[in-house]
C-alpha cells in the first residue's frame, strides 16, 4: 500500500517564469495588498500613543518599586524615584568602600588579592580607591 502523503509533494513545485515571487523582490500584488490596509485615524494614533506612554510609565514604576525593595532604607516607605536613586547611589558607594576595606585587610594580613578583583575597586587618576565621595579636587 502506498503512503497517501507520498503522492502529494510537501510544497508547490510549479515554477513561475518571473523572479518577482522570490523573497525580497518587488511584487506589484504585494504593493496593492499593502495599499488596501486601513489607515489609523488620528484619534486611534493618539489612543495608541497614550496607551504606549502609560505602559512605559507603569514599567518604570514597577522597576522603581523593585529597587525600593532591594535598597536599604527605602523598603516599604513612601518614596520618589529621586529618593530611590539617591539611596541606590549611597548603597553602591558603601559597597565599594566595604570592598576596599576588605582588600586592605587581606593585604594587611599578608594575603593576595587578584588584580581583577582589585581593579573593580580602583579608579585610575582619582584616589587610591574609588570612594564615590568628591574630594578637594572635585573628583
């Protein structure tokens, strides 16, 4: 018994004499179809824009809520985005300073700190280590 699927080719084998049906080629039929698509009215465009902007704001608000849950001093408090960013910067600076102190303690005890680890806390041209605090030189 023959497989019925074998009698039917899996794709159209008829050849066209024009190369206009190949992908990426200019095809008058496709242009005509594109022209038939209904255009959005000004009111629909405005509504779409408003919805997109609301989605963007909601996403940003959710991300700041997530940050406020992770940054010390902001969890569960009424806050603004500026306060969360300020606390985040302070927290980052404290983490850098803690890392610097750990590196110094390891070296004081005669230990070795890999240069790649050290480089994460060192900022050339400023102080020995980056503290995030502006010094007298304004850096």
